[in-house]
């Protein structure tokens, strides 16, 4: 019999290294995962095909209820002076009636700040920031590694399996 699941996110929280932003976060968008595609053609074929290449650059976006100097202070940092973000989620499987924890770790740079406009002396919208130049991405759910991308170690783990181990040993990475 096929196991059925229906997962619903019931809450999330953002940490900037050791700073809890629980009361500040109004919206969070984790990186979309995409692979760059390369066209492959064969002589005389009626069909085109694309094969996946590298993981495209990752971007995460967050909106806060107001300006936060702890985030603003991280803008303008150079590569090597990395910022670490932790996103925690409570996921509820409503079929099994159990809670599952998810944690996403990102290491990168705050490269864009969006300030809120003001209207009648008050903020008229959220303060936002984009987190890019992501060199490490770790997605764990219920204690298992779903994805791990590590730019400096050339590591790609999917569903707990290191897909780059053979590649790295062949090219002596």
C-alpha cells in the first residue's frame, strides 16, 4: 500500500546566526532549486534533449515588519565574511497526525536591502532583504538530509546520497 502524506507548514522562524528574528519576520522565501540545462542534439534526429548541469545560483528573500539593524549591518560584506541563516519550520502531516521539523541552513551574503516607503509618517510596507552568493545550503527534514550543496567542497547530496563522490574522486578534487 502506498503511504499517503499531506504536509502543511504551520510555522516558521528565521535566525541570523544566534539572533532570533521570530518577531520580525513577516514573509520568508527559501531558494528555488534549479539546474542549468544544456541542449544536446544529435545529427539527423527529430528530437531535442536537454541534460542538467550545475545547480543555478541560489537566492532567498525575506520581509521583516520593520528595519532591523542586525540585518542592515550584514549588507556590504565581502565573500569570506559570510552570514549564516537558519530557517526552522513546523510541518504537520495531517494524514498521520504528526509534526515534522525542518531546518534549512544557508551561508552567503546579504546583497540587497529593500526599504519600506513611508506614508503619513509611518512605514507603508515591509523592510526586505535578499540573501545571495549562497555557498552552502543544507535542507534537513525529520532528521534526514534532503539536500546539501557545498560550493567550496563541490558537494551535492540528494536524499542522503552524495552524488558528487565519484566525480570528485575521478578529478581528484
